[in-house]
C-alpha cells in the first residue's frame, strides 16, 4: 500500500507537468483506419498517414511552449532536458487511453 501511494503521487506529479492527451474520445480513429493488415499488409504497426498530414508535432510544440515558456536563452537548455521525458509520458498516457477505450 505505501509503495502504491508513492507511485500514485509520482504519477500525479508527472501528469501535472505533461501536456493534454493527444488522443481523446473526440479525435480517436476507427481501428480499420490504422489496422496494419489493411493499411500495409503487415502484422506490425506501420505509417497510415503521410508525415505532412499529421498534426502531432504542431500540437505538442504549442502545448509545451505554453506549459514551459522560455524566459531567456538559458531556459532553453532546461526545457530541452525535460521535453523528451514529458513527450514519452504523454505518449504512454495516450497508449493507456487507447487500451482503456479498446477493452471497456
């Protein structure tokens, strides 16, 4: 129980530092759109959109700049250290959301 409380507290902290989930109920895609068997005749995940069609980087960059605005040039290095970790957390949270939706 104590370890669970510590983990929940740490996850809550990370969530407070992360951007909004990129995949929500409003913008999720139908599985047929991304099904690797249909998109690229594969059993593994593959690109289903052209890079220029994906809004991911624009959305993530905008949200990170709002969440962590650079005050001066020295702040940029701090952001560069934190952003990859937050990006990974955001992706993991999106994956959990997809799994939750799929199995509930």
